[in-house]
C-alpha cells in the first residue's frame, strides 16, 4: 500500500529527472510534466466518500493514512486538497504554455522540484516546518530566475525574490505560532499515530 502523500511528493521529483535529460525536446519535456501533474490532480480529485483506497494496476494507494517521517507527519487532509489541486492545476497550465513560449531549460525540471517542495510544505505538520519547505522552494525558484542570465546585475532579481521569501514567514501571526508552542507537550492519537496538537492549526 502506497500512501498518497509520498506519491504527491515523489511523482514530480521522479518526473523531473527525465525532463532534465530530455530538455532539448520541449514537446517530450512538457508531456512528462503534464502527465505528472495530471496524475496528482486525478488522485486528489477522487471524492472523499469514495473510499480511502484506490487501486491502480497492482498497487493500492491509500488516500487518508498519514506518513510519519523523522517525527514529522505528512497527510492529505480534506482542507489541503483544494490548495494542492489549485497548485498542480496552475502548474499544469503553465507547463503547457511552455510549448508556445520557451522559459529556458530550467523551467520544467526545477518547476517540478518546486511543486514537490511546496506540496511538502502544505502537507507537513508541525506547522512551523512549512516555512522550511517554502524557503527551499524559494531557493530553487531563485536558481530558475537566475539561469541563463549574465551580466553584473543579473543576480539582483533573484536575490530580491529570495530575500522577500525569507522575510515573509516572519510576518506570520504571533498568536498562531504561540499556539503551536504552548500546546507542544499535549498528546492526541490520530489515525494510529502519536502526534502533537501542534501539528494542526490553532
């Protein structure tokens, strides 16, 4: 049985590898990215009341069971489905538009990597670790912005974006962050995993 959170993260990463090596053929590169995004969209579009297990060939995909990885919980909650669907739908549209307007060789491989990092940030709990995933995604995006640019001031745009993305998490509401810290030692059992209530929004 394959947990859905792992698929949502691994599918873009695995697709980025052949997309990188086939970057000279834009049609094939876009096709790989579209297949990866389309698979995740179909997975997330499955109705909640249709059951937790989805059979795909000889594999069974579990849509509800969270994954405990290094003490961090990855789970596809109902409230996370809409942001994830929106994320992959917009990415699919942008990748398809890349057929008509080239965005450089880094656009699709690194774009798929950013998808995986942002998806991790949306699914991971405790909430504070979301900022780390988003910061990593911003760093990859800065590489994408800087790629294929030369000149003395060519790094200015990428550096500004990275600085703004770094400062932004500091503007999170203090009440919410205090809610996570204050309840850190309480315990509850969810789906068979021992997790802190701080894993979920205050």
